[in-house]
């Protein structure tokens, strides 16, 4: 959690399988691996909450390092 420019940024980083389609992660029913459980709805719900509150989401995935970054405008409630 840190401040940068006009944002409060919350960042989560993990090491694991590279995300093939970071731009698709937040689409309803999208799943990169059908062998795992779930319906592909969780990240879509997260994106709807963020969009409704004016937050931005960025996902990067390279060299088996995945970063989810949530940018909240300063002063947002």
C-alpha cells in the first residue's frame, strides 16, 4: 500500500503460472485453466465494484510474476 501522484495504490504480487490473457481476467465466465474449480465470476465482481467506485485495476504478468494493482483516487470514499 503506497501513495503515488493522485492515487493510493494497493498492490498484490505472487509468483506462479504466467497469466496468458491479463485483459480477459475480469470478463464474466473467463477461466484460463478449466482444470480448476470455480465459475469465473469472482474477478468480474471485483471489477464491477471497482468501476462503480471509480477505482482502476491493472494486471501485469511476466516471468512468472503476477501483479494486481488497484488504484484509488485520493479522497475517494
